[in-house]
C-alpha cells in the first residue's frame, strides 16, 4: 500500500511541472495574459499622461473617452453614425468581394485576357485607391456613392489577385483527371477549380474585410455628413480629441468584427486543411 | 496488314483491349522555326483482356505522352490509338488513370473522392455512394471512408486513388508510377495490395514505371522504351506464376534474370547522365 502511494506521488511531481506548460499551451492562459495587458495599458493611459502634465486635448484620459462616448450617444446620435459606417463597410465589402472574385475567376479562365490586362491590373493595384475619393465626390456629389465606390475598389484588388493566383497555380493534373473522367467544363469549375481556390479567396476576403473599413472612413473623412469618419473630421474641427479617439476605436471594432466573421467562416469552410484545426482556432 | 500474314500468327485467344498502331506524337518546337520535337514514334503494341503490361524506359522517353493519348487528353500526330477497336478521339470514361500523385481532392473525404469520377455521369446519389463503398471495400480502406486525405498515410491515399480509379469500371487501368513516391516498405505492401486487387478483378492494366523489379514483379509482359524519340526496343514475356503476389515473385531466380536483362536493355550500366 505504502509503496503504491509512494510511486503515485513520485509520478505526480513532474506532472505538475508539465501541467503549467500544458495550461499555457492549451490556450487558457494566453487570453488571460492578453486581458491583463489590456488592463495595464488602460491604467497607464488613465494615470500616466496627467502625471507628466500632458494636456487633455493631446491625450484624453480613459475616463474622458468614456464620458465623451456617453455624450456622443445622447447628443450626437452616435448609433446612427455607427450603423451607417458599419452597414456601408459591409455593403462595400460584399460588393467588392463579389466583383473581385468574379473578375478573378473570369481572368483565370481566360489567360489571354489576363495577359492583356495584367499591366493595368498591376497599375491599379498599386495606385492608392483612397486617393480617388475626392474625384468620386466631384463626379457623384456628397452622397453614399463616392465612399461606396472607393470601398469596392479597395476591396476588389486583393481578392482579384488572390483568386487569380489560385487559378494560376492550379494543379493541371487535377484538371486533367476531371477531364479524363469526361466532366463538363462547368462541373470542372464547380467541383475542382472553385474549391481549389477557396483558401486563396478566403485569404483575400480576410484582407478585404479590414480594408473595407479604411475605404469607408476615407470617403466619410473627405466629404460626408454621416458616419464615424465624419465624426472624426467634426471632432478635429472642434479640437475634441476624445471624439476622434472614440470614433477611431469604434472603427476598429467594426473592422475586428468583420475580420472575425470572415475568419470564422474560413475556419468552417477550410476544416479539411490540417493547419486550420489547431493553429487558427486557438486565438 | 501484309506483315501479319507473313509473320507467324500471334496466339491471342483473348481480344485486345488497347491497341497502338504506328503511333507518333510530335510537338511544335519551342521557338518559331525550330524543328518539331518528336516525343514518341513507331509505337505499335497491344494490351489484351485482363493482361498486365508494364512499360519501362529512361526518363523523358515519352511515357506520359503515351498515357495522355490513351486517356484521350492528347491525340497522336500519326497512327491510331484504339480501345476495343474504337479509335480514341477524346476523353472517355472507359479509361481509369492514376499517377504518382494521388490527386485526391483535399476538401473531400475518402468516400467522396471515390465518388468523384462517378459524378460526371448522371447517377443517383445513393447508387453512387453504394458503388464507392463497394470499391473502398475492394481496396480495403473502408475504415478510412470518412477521413480527409491529410488524415491518412501515403499508402492509404494511393489505395483511395485506386478505389477512385476502379469506381468508374474502366476497361483499362493506367498506372503512372503509382508507387514511386512511397517508402520502400510501403511500396512492397502496396504493390502486393494492388496486384491482388487487379488479379481478382481481372483488370486490363498498363503500368508505367522506372522500377525494373516492380515491372517484373507485377506484369505479364514488359515493353522497353528507348528515349528521344521514344519507341519500343524490346518486349519481354515474364511468364512467371503468382502475379497476385509480387513479393513471392521477386524471390524467384528467373525474376532476377529478367531484371538483369532489362538492366542491359536500357544500357543503365554505361549511362552517365540521368
């Protein structure tokens, strides 16, 4: 009996050493550490600037940001601005994503056209799309179109390029296999090409999700009377630093939610990839 | 045609399934004005019902060209390729081919991969599934039916690929070095597994390989191809028992002799470049 107990304690000792590491790796303590870091930063933000005599209009404290948020909610119709920016971002993302994917598949299936168009695609890809915003305002006026078009353009290219890349590196033997089975072209596209390009399409969408918020924000900054971008430029005019900070924070929230939505769809679709099982689900 | 009358008649009780008649395939030169590149020429051979024929040859002798022409993915510049007496003019579902790469679709389970070839036909989903399960059983991978390709080993993946190839009930099975990416042990086990499945099903098979002992261990007949432009330079009747058990076959002294003969036929001993 005593001998048995002895061996259990002996084996338990190294187990405990390992368990700390196991907890760390299992992913429960990493989020806890992230949270602790956030609390630390917020505390430092609240108390350090006043200690060094930094005025509020340069760096407002966390409590100022909170108070401003409440004020904006009741006095500036914050919800309306937030919903406008969020819905326009999503709309721009969906439209840009659809157009980008369609163009990517079309060019992937038509290599001659791709060769003809590729220098222009490259040029447009490099051109800073947000710089077109004033131009679109000149063309379409102060309404929703300029920001929407900017967003569609911004989202369009990474998705186009990603899909095109997948179509270029497509395994020809897979296509040949399907051809040897006498599959129709439509079936080959739906059953081989489309799923094959899925990882690239989703990677493009992931980038697009974050870019969509940038597109909308620039559009709202340049000309508009609604949206978080408008609140930023309004706040800047009033020297209301808290307002600017709050609006930036909310824009980030929109971006994060969109990014998260795409990643969770991605994880669901790409479950068959070995890396998607452990690596991507942990954060 | 006259040649056949003069030659002693070949005793072929079984009808031939696959037939190459004076086939040549040329590709246009790389640059404009360059002479066309001849991949294969003067190819004439037959593969009979339920026969297992191997083609060996140095790399670049046009083996893949030959395979594509049978699968209907490519057409000869001269001569004809025919299956059951019908000229091959395009992809047709009576040929099953399998490569060194398993070509399993990573987003499909093993079962759905086996169903892939059947999806080109107008087949009811239930019947398709039943057919695929039957094939999985024959290739002994039923237990992995619901796994994704990344979850199974290289040997299991090749067995799944064979199941997919056989699911369409091909008249002829083309194997393009299906074992060459595997480790030595898995290779032997898989060769035995394939040989057993093929023998039981009585499949007409054409195996393309670099591995001389593999050719001897598995086939009834071996065709030796030369390189640039590829043509058949030798033909060997293996004439050994135990076609369904390559490992037993390799232990026979006659097998070693044939391998040695092939070795010389391909001039491997005095080739410097590979």
